[in-house]
């Protein structure tokens, strides 16, 4: 049995963890995710759904466009910058 991967909230000093799909997966716990602006969170959710669908299309060899993954990465960076700023931590 493989050991269960865990990821820790990106916020320094936060000890929240959750199950991870990948070893280097970044994550913010709900409390810290909510520090980002509504606009940033909405964009991230939309971008994540688009990238999730693109993953399936890519698996089927239908679409190999990188755009959805670039968008979700940018949206995630924005969420992190805003959450860190709201917590008074320079990212
Ligand atoms: Zn946290």
C-alpha cells in the first residue's frame, strides 16, 4: 500500500492538510482561500473547471491546447498573492 500523499496549506504557520493527488500540489485551506477577493476566487473556480475539462479532452487526444492550464495557473497565483497580502505576508 502506497503512503497517502498529503499537502499542507500554502500559508506559513497554517497546519491544515488535505489529501493530495500530486506530491508538489499547492493548496490553500478554506479559511485562507477565503482571504482572496471574490473576483479572484470566482476566476479561479471557473479556470479550474475549464482546465479539468481540458484534461479529459487531452486524455482523449482531442485538444492539446495549453491555454486552460496557463489560465488556471495565473488564477491560482492571483489567489495566492491576494490571500498572502490579506494575511500581511509578502509572497
Ligand atoms: Zn491555511
